[in-house]
């Protein structure tokens, strides 16, 4: 706004566009130019991220195998390396060492182009570009210059208001004229005034002052007329400035509205291609060329150990140690080559079944994979025929080759569908040439090595109902890098519904699924035709406790006979009632929980194959102190016991936090057992965060007693 006399005028800009600021000090409007920061020379490379070391000790493990004095060391680094302030790369490393006979000792390194950060940088650049363009419109510049010119005129005119009172100024000028000369010069000056003779010096001065006073009155009238004229000019200029500022504010508001609308579109963009379309529709075309333009169309690129997820019937959730690249602009292309594993290396590493697996895959198509596309895939490699016996021979592998055609159609992020058909070679351990294995790829009358997959999701807007599901049918000889069971004609499906009611105060999620447990190593204790059901209801009413009730299946692995792995499925029912509130100025959290899990004793080797837990907890949260109290009753098939716990965490200093607690377990009509916990956290700028933890708890046994388990942990984390 522009000041009228005592108000402040400033030119507020959008998105940090440089512009001068005018403001008033006293009676003067001052113009100060905003400092424009000139971007410095980009750094060749900058590194940010964190490194973490973790040591874990457990005196005893019982699931999914038994071991005493388990120890594990883990070192992880997560780095973001930015090249020339433009190209972000994520570098992750992981090292794990343990004394377990089942867990793998490994060191992984993976690097990927950080498309998410690159997209955020592109969004910010587009908004700044739009701001510069809109704020540099000729009309805005012209109005801004006119306002500056008028403000300068006002400043010049108002500067004269700083002069002394006109009467005082006239007297001062006359006195200086009369007394600035020495005595001799003064007499000469008085003689020249042509006054009557015979008057002494004093009379001369008085008469002369009387004569000068008449001239001064005339001067005062002239000064007043000039001041009035100058004030009228100032008033006119200020009225003109207000009118110009009104036009400027209106135009600037229009620019701000356009930028606000553009910002909403930009924030919703999920890809660089979508962002470029937004820019072009707003006359802000992408001006990048060469390598930057190529990166704009990259979906993913990585080397080392990274995860790839291509399609349901080719390769999904596969850990690739090698390289991959995925490109999409009108055409779609992807290549992946390397050794593979499936992320479930634990329990199966002391043999060589994970070593030597490999994948080579090429995908090509047309369209936008995030909207509408048709993609053809060819894949080949070698994988082990996973079974339930851990000690399988290293030679128990199969060669895999196949192709797939996938059609993708998406309306937006909430609505879309895909259909995929794939055909592969039949399982064989020898070479394709020796077994004429490639013939099965073109034998279309044989559907035993054929598979089909359908996936979809949508939102019913009037009721805000979210639906999703999939269907997969595969022949007994079909194989890929996503499925593991051979010689089985499989049918798997899942449907899920998510419904909100009463302005999101009630949420309901329900699903049905069949044959969706796909761990390749396990013997199933359930029929593959079993339909698993799950649902969850959550009720949130402001100022009242939150109620949540859920019923869903669970799955547990365990090892039998030292080399066989079994997967047990069971149902879990949970209910919780939680309330956050204040007692005076103290924050409180009260909780009630109910948990029930059930399976058949003939289906599992666990002692506690069925049981119910009841728990009540109370937390008192102060600025530097948190207190927790807990009571739990456990009712299992062969034993019932109570657990009581009291603990607290205190922030001693900004850099020191300590915690301690005591637990008491009491078996009904049996013995009592004491446990507890302790924790110390140091947060120091020089070394990072260092945390020490100790916990002693108990596990039930077949002898109706509790077995002590101690756990210790040391964690160091440093951000930079």
C-alpha cells in the first residue's frame, strides 16, 4: 500500500521476486531496494545423510528357532549425494554380522538416482520461473515505475517541511545581515539605508528594523502562498499514487491468484512428465536439453543392490545386485541385469541356494505407464526351485525364460486397472537346448505354462468408497521371478473395501483373500483354497476416546527337524480404546486393549498356540517427564499370569535423557518374577545420538513357569 502522510508503503511481492520497498520515516518517504541474492557457484558435490551402528544382544530366542546368547552388529548409511546442486543420488549401504547359524552375514551397496528429490527441485524451479515471468509483466513494471516517480516527487516536496518556522527564519536572516559585519562596516551599512539625519545609532537600527519588518511580512505572505500551493501539489500526487497503487494491487492480486492455482497443480504432480505438461499449459515450457532432459524422463535408475518391481507375472519385489534403468516418454523401456535374491535371506544362507541366481529382463512399450500404456516384457535367468527343505543341493535350480504382455489404464492415482498375460518355459534343470525347452514358449495349445493377472482400484465418489482387488490364475508349469510354487495349478484373489462414514468419524476396512501367502520356503499348515477374512472398524469422535476393532489373519514361521520350515496361519482379534486429554495443564493418555489369537494345537509347535491378553495403561506426559503404568493379564491354554509395570523417562538436559522401569510377573497360584528396563540417551552435536538400552522380560514354558530373557542394545546415529 502507499502512505498518505503517516502510513507505510511497501511493495509486497510473490515468491521472493525482487522489488523495492518504500517506507516513511518522520515526514520523508524513503525508498530502499531489496537485496538480491546472487546464487553462488554450485558446489561440485555435496553430501548429506546419516550413519547408524546398532549392536543387539538377546540371551535367548525362541521364534522361529532356538538360540542362546544371540549377538548382531549392523551398520547402515543413508546418503544423499548432490552433484552440482542439481542431480541427487541416494547411496545406501548395509553391513550385518551375527553369530546366528541361520542369519546371513552380508554387505550391500546400492545407489539410485533420487527421482523424488529431483522432482521437488523441478517443482520449485517451475514456481520461481512462473513468479519471475508474471512479476515482470509490462503492466506491472509500468505501474511500479509510475509509483516510484510520484513517490520521488512527494519526497522532494516534503523535504521543505523540515525548514524552521518562516517568521523565525526571516528574523534570523535579518539579524545575520545586521551583525555579521564589524562595527565600521556596520556604520557604513547604516548610512546607506538613507534614513533622516540627526538620529543616533540606536534610533537608526529601530527604524531600519521597522522598515525591514514591512518587507518581512510580505515575504511571510509569499512563503505561505508557496506552502499552500506545494501542499495542493502533494495532495494531488498522493491521490494519484493511491489510484496507481489500487491498479497495481488489483493486478498483483490477479498474478497471486494465478500463482496460487499453479502452485496447487504443481504440488499434485507425481512425475516430471506431468510437471512438464503443467508448465506447457501455463506457457512455461521445459527448456532443459541434453542430459537434463534425459533425466526428466527417467523413472528409475540404480546400480548395486536395489529393489525392482515390474509386474505381477514377471519380477516383483526382487532384490537385484547389478543394474537397472527405466525410461518413459511416449515410449517405455526398461532393462535389468544382475544377480538376484528375494530379501528373505535369513534362515537359508548357510547353504548356497541364494548364490548364482540371476535375471536378465527387457521391457518395451508405448504410452505413459502412469496413465495408459501397453508393455511387452522378455525375461530370462536362473533361480532355485525353493522347497521346504533347507539343505537342498546347490544343483537344484531351474532355468527360466518367458514373455508377458501388460495393458495399463489409469484415470488418476485412485482409479485404474491392469491386465497381464504371460507364458514361460516349463521347469527344467538342464539347458533349454538339451530339453527343447524353448518350444513350450510357442506351444499355444498348452496352457499349463500360461498365467493371467488382473488388478484394479477405484473410488465411488458419492459415498467415498474405495475398492481394490486382484485375480491371478497360473498353470501348474508356469514359473517367473514373482512366483515360487511349481507343479501346482494356482488361483489367488483378493478384494478390499475401505469406507468412511459420518465425516470420517467412522472408518471401515474389510477384505477377503485366497492363497495369498507366498513364502517359497515353507510347508503350509493350511489349505491353499482357504479364504482368509479380515476387517477393521475405527471410530473417532472429537474429544472422545478412539475405538478400534480388528479381525485379521496372521502368519508365523518356525523350524522343525533343524532343516524344515513350516508356516502356521492363525486369526487375531484386537480391540483398543485410547483417549488423549488434559488434567489441568497435564497431558494424559489412557488405553485399554484386548487381544486374542487362536489356532489349532495340531497345526503348530508353539506352546501358546491360543490365548487372550487384557491390558490397561496410563501415561502422564509432562514437558520433561513421562510416567507410564501398565497392567496386563495373559490367559493362555496352559497358564495364566499377571504383569505389572511402572516406568518413567526424564529429560535431564537437552542432551541427556534417562529412563527406567520395573516389571513384576505373577503366575496364578505360582511364582513371581521381577524384570525391568533401563535407558540412557545422549545427544551431542559433535558425536550424534548415542543410546543404551537394557530390558529383562519373560517367556512362558511348558512347565508352567516363566523363562527370563535379557536384551541389550547400543545404538549410535549421526546426521550430517
